[in-house]
């Protein structure tokens, strides 16, 4: 079976924003305080399909927001 993103995602009710936003939030809960290049490298590991590449900035922004919320909750 050929991977056809984002069609496969939309068939199960996921938008690119929801998918990358949620994976970024999950990452922030596990690994707080990552910066620039590390966030980008992890994005590519989680979302390796070229169709997902356009969501890199959204993932990074979502990660930073979720990481800040997680850090504030601990403080």
C-alpha cells in the first residue's frame, strides 16, 4: 500500500494542524525545553513523509507553546 499523505490522515479525521499540533504537545510533555534544531530534527523523525514538511513551523510553534504551558504548570 502506498502512503498518500495527507489524504490518509483526512480519511481518519485528522487535519495536518491537528496531527502536528498534538504530536508537538505530546513531545513537550515528555521533553521540555528543546530548542530550534532539536525540534526540527524530531519533527522529521516523527513526520518523515515529504507531504508533512510544510507543517514544520506549526509543529515548532505548537511545541514551544505546549512546553511553556508544561513548565508553568510545574512552577
